C-alpha cells in the first residue's frame, strides 16, 4: 500500500509506492536506498521498499540544490547521475520513465562542468527565473554526454553497446539562463586574457538537440559551441555579451537557428567547416562587445570584434528573413562557397566610416548569393551600406547580388568604384561580383559574366574598346541585336563577325 511522507529537502508531501525491484528490473536491496527516490521501512522483521511516485520529472531540489546562490554543482550532478543511470538501464529493461529534470526558479552556482545525459529533457521553471551561473572561466556549464563521460563518440558504437541507436530521441534543454563570469558586466569594458574553455553549453561529437527559450550570457569563448555534431535546433533564445554567440566548428552540419537574438557579443555567429545549416527570422545586431578589438581592413577577423556572421570553409548555409545590423562587417565569407543570404535586412555600423556589407575573404570565396535583401544606412555619406571587399580577386568568383531596387544597384556601383576598377586593372573583370536588378530591368545570368560597370547598350560606334574580356556582351542598337566579345573581335550570336 502506498503512503505519504514529507520531503526533507523541499517540505512537500510525496507519495511512496511499494516496489520489489530496482528500475533496471533487478531485485531491490538496501544498497539502492537513497532517501531521495528509493526508501525503506522496517516493520518487525519485514523490510518494505518504496519508490517515490514521479509524475513526469525529477527535481534538482530533491537532491539538495537550494537555488539560493550557494554551490549547487554536486546536488545537480547527483540528479543528472540518476538520469544517466536510468539511460544505462532503460534499453535493457525497456523502461522509459522519468527522463526529465526540472530546475525550479532560483540561482544555482556551478563550479564544475555538469554532465547531462543525452536523449533526456532539462527544463527550468522560467527563462530568467532559473539561473545556472559560474564564476569559473575555465569550464563549460553543461556538457551533454552519451555515456556519462566527456568522451562522446557517436559514430563509433557497436551494436552490442546499450547506447546503440539511442539517437532516436532528441535532447531537450529549455527555459533557463546560463550565465558566465561576465554575466551582468558591461560588454564595452576592457577584458584581460580570455579562456577558450568558457562556454555555456558545449555539444561535442553527438547529435539531435532542441534548445529552446534560453538566455546565455557572459562566456569568454561562446554561448553555445557545437563541435563535430549535427541535428542541432536552436529556437527562441538570446545570446548576449559573449565572445561568440554561437560557434559551430569541426564539421557541424544540419543546424537550424530560428527566432533568436544575437546581440552585443564580439561575433554574433561563427561557422567553421560546416555545411547544410539554416538560420531564419533571427536578429544579429550590434555584436561589438569588447572581448576582442574592433575589426579593420588590416586586422584578422579571427581576433576581432564587430562581425555579424563569420564563415570559414562553409557551404550551403542559408540566412532567410534575418536582421543584420550595426557591425563593421555584416558578413565575412572566408574560403566559403554557395551560401545564401536572402529576404534579410542589412545595415552597417552607425559609428564607423569603414563599414562593409560583406568581405569575400581568403581563397575561393565563390558562388555565394545575396538575394532580395534590403540595405540601409542612417547616413549614407558617412556610413556606406553597400560596400564589399574581395581579398583574393584571382580566386574568388561567381558571387551574385540580386536586387529589387534601382537605387540599390546605383549605390553598389557608386560605393564600390575602387573595387571595380581594381578588378579591371588586374584583368579579372570576369571574377567581380555580378549584379541582377529586377527594378532596373537588368537581368543577366551568371554564365554571361556580366561586369556591373560594363557598357551593355549603344550604337556600333559606341562599342566598348578597352578592358574587354571573353564573353562580354553588348546590345548593338545599330544592328538591333546582341553581340559578344570573342576574345579578339565582336561577333554575333551565330559566330559571324559583327
């Protein structure tokens, strides 16, 4: 028969249910009694074992966490260890209960990295009410673990391993604040030497996550670092005052970020060696925090602040419906190809005259597209909104800007005159970014290799005569048809002399 007792940690009345087996199906014994989940009662010579009735989650306060700002590391890890043990046995005993952990509102000091089991749920009571904070710059607060250690190895499991195919279930973390050593500190103050192990959450060598309604602030490496992992979904979360808001490296793929805010970090998002990711309806704004010095044309972006999005060796990453504002450079593409920025708002810093929409940085930053975006500056004469810079003009090519407004086309032409001139001087006009403007009735395919300041229409006597390149196209109004530069002469579409 069940009975009720008062929990010594929380004061709540709990229901105990008689049991004869432990959660893995083996006979229960005194060694299993912890007075948290399992209890016993002696009646004469008879020992009765009980298990706490758990509706849908365990509570870290059952394990001794106070939520009063005192060190809660051991208590919370004790709760997580219960889930880790449950994960180890559930596939053998076919038991799937109690795989969720609640952290009630309160402030919980963390002094060592917490190992939280994969395929479980961790939820706070409210986004700003539940705060896990650390003063230790040498740790990541949460490390999702596959086997209770820091050595995940999802791609090298054996079928006999009880963890084989555990990835069918997503790990869920939601509704809490994760605060680093710089939590609540002004983002503009000077910093000392940074610690690259300081992360809010580090997801490493694993997969399948849903991270929702989080506030992550004050970390000297990244709010969230995703390393060599995939199927990571981040929703409705805020990344504030970190060196990097979101860092994805080590071939991290199939990540999705939506309806989130990256603000006042040094770098909003940084991707390295990643592909197949999607960022939608997300604000990336004013990432100028003073963890790093502000970027300039002579300074490496990898040691600099003032960057909205930084991508290195990345492919097929898309930004759709995003707001990218107030950076030295909104987007840096370093040796990255076939990425897309569309239907977004891009605006430069309002406090720096040397600002750029994008840098095509490093070797072979090619075939990227900026489509149907809106570009705006509060004062165009001081803070140009349409400038770009291509660092390796001989190897970066095929980049395209598709515009809907004629004045945007005109602004790109006027604000990048020096860039266009350098392309032509180097004999690399064909590598310059291509521009398509529906509002100006200017639509050309990339294959036509159109250079934005080429003269493309006029009479026979007005044909271009200098800096010509093979494939250049011109509509000859005297002939009433298009002609093309063959390399040594103008020809008609059928190849005959024009």
